[in-house]
């Protein structure tokens, strides 16, 4: 097992990783920009290294600067969190060349799943249900119209390298297809530096449901039930729950099995998420695979009792998964609400400045209920203009009927006395 890991991230996810590492007896190294010198993740870590100016491009997503911090710290492994460098295969390659473990999947899997066109082709080859559509490159607006007619309106026009709702347009007719193609192509070029576009059938009455998978380097792979993320704003998730109130057992099982098949087809290891769109008749179609820890992972931890961060670390250290598919419980219901520092009177634009009052609810971990608040801020701290305005994820859980609670960290192999601190955050840092 590692003695020291570096967290190549900031905010609540960096704090989250530090908590699990601490429970496992692993020392942690935080990296931070000039703007984050007094941030909570810096205070929590055993060591901290400044890596550049406030702008993320010059600090958190600079591979050279992060790699220099890895060398200085002597860390044996790096957890990337989500966002920033978490799905950058060049970063994974750089760590491998340095002899440092990447607490995530192989670079080859990141590359395969990072392109939406390639990933859909691989999914179809692996027997995963995919949305009817045209996966080839589209030359111009008139070709987009021809393809849309063949598929049948309405259609969704998407950027191949897209994410976060960018480069997406719905078209209901030829005029919409022409305009949607131009708008998506332009937005994709400016947002991702990649203007490739594809078109697929738009699923009516859709639900966004994703399957959590976990794979080790010994051929073992499991799925940890689903999360529903249908409540979104501007194509970005704001409320997530587990399990989905819409799925039945048969659909859940079929989605889980297909998700594992895809993960195994690309040689996946670590935690990952296979996202599906589900229609009103419970037909489901592959959307994409996120080759990292998801923002909404806490609700899965609450209904299964499995610490995903701990398992990611153990898999990266070469250990086998300590459980099989039949061992994974589904107990209770959990909901995550994302909290943002935003101004509702200005179109919900980020609200920056000093956090003058911050009073999160008391965190609780009992057999009857759990309240968990994953956060990266504190009262008196600064909300920076340079980063995402999400400041916390408030999660709540209740058990199913009178069944015994999973205790939130029941399957953690870290110290049981620190389980609630690891997962439910019942003690303050």
C-alpha cells in the first residue's frame, strides 16, 4: 500500500480524497494555486505545495507543474479527483513514465472512452444498447439535414469531444438541423478545440440514469447499482439520487451487466460511470462513459456502504476487489443536492467574495439516517472567480424499511473506528 499520495485537485473533492486516505493511514499532499493558499484542502493535507497562479491553466491543469509537485513530494500515487486532469491520458502517461501510480483507469481506456464517437462504436461492439444515430463525421449543414431526415426528427446534435452540456442542440426540423449544426460546431471548437459533430435520435421523456462500475487489475468487475441524474439545469446535474425511482430490477440488472461488459471491453480498472438515457418504456441507450470518480458518487456510497475512493486507491496499489457482485447491497435511498455560490438575481451567475456566513447542517451517521455534507469551504473563506462555484454537496440517506443500515462505510477495510469520518463526515476536519 502507498505511504503518500498527492491529490491533483482542489475544493470538496480534494477534501473527500484526503478523508479516505487519512482513514487508511496514508499521508496526503495537497497542491494549490496562489488563490487557494488558505483553502480547506490545503489545511487538511499533511503537506501542501503551491503550483502556480490562480488561473487553472497555469496551475491545476498544468501537467508540468503538477508533475514537479509530485517529484518534490515523493508521492507514490496521484488521485486526480474529477475535472482538471482526471481524464487527461497525457497526465496518466506522464505519471507512468515517472513510476508513479495513477489512481484511475489506464490511459488507453481514458482515450477510448474520451471521444463520444469512438466510445459509441466500442459500446455497440461490446453489445451495449446505443441510441440510433450517425456516428461518422458530418461535413456540413446540408449533410446534417440529410442524416437527420434518415434518423427521424427530433434529433440531438452533439459535439464529439463535448461535456457539461456544451455543443448540444435539439433539432425538430430541417431549419433546426442546419442552425443546430452550425451552433454546435462553433461552440465545440471554442470550448474543446475540436469541432467534430455527430447526430443521434433524441429520446423523448428521457431520464438520465448512470451505472457505477468498479474494476480491479485481476479481471474482477462489479456494478454498484445506479444513480438517477434527471434533474438538471442547462444540461448540468443539480440533484442526484440512488437508486432510481423509475427502474425495475430487471432493467437495473440489464444496465449493470452491459456497463460491466463495456468496462471489460476497454480493459478498465478503478471506478468509472457508464451513463445511459432511458425512455418512458424503460428502453435504455448508452450515452458515454466517465473515466473518473463522479461528483455524485456519495449517494452510491450511502446505499452500498462501499468507500469508492478507498477502493480506487487499493486497486491502484494492485489489490483485488474484496467483494463480488452478489455481495453488494442496495439499502435505502440517498439524495445529493449540489450547493452553489450563485446570485439568483443575476441569472444564477457565480457569486464571488468572502463567505461571511456558512452554517451546514450537523452531519449524522446512524442506522436510521445519515446526513453528509461534502464541502471544500469554511466560514470566512473566499469564493474565487477562477473556479467552479459549487461549494458543497448535501447528501441524505434513510434505510429501506426496517433493514439494518450499511453504516455508510460497512465495507470499508480501513479502521472501523474512523468509518463515519471517512464516509459520512460526522466529525469536522
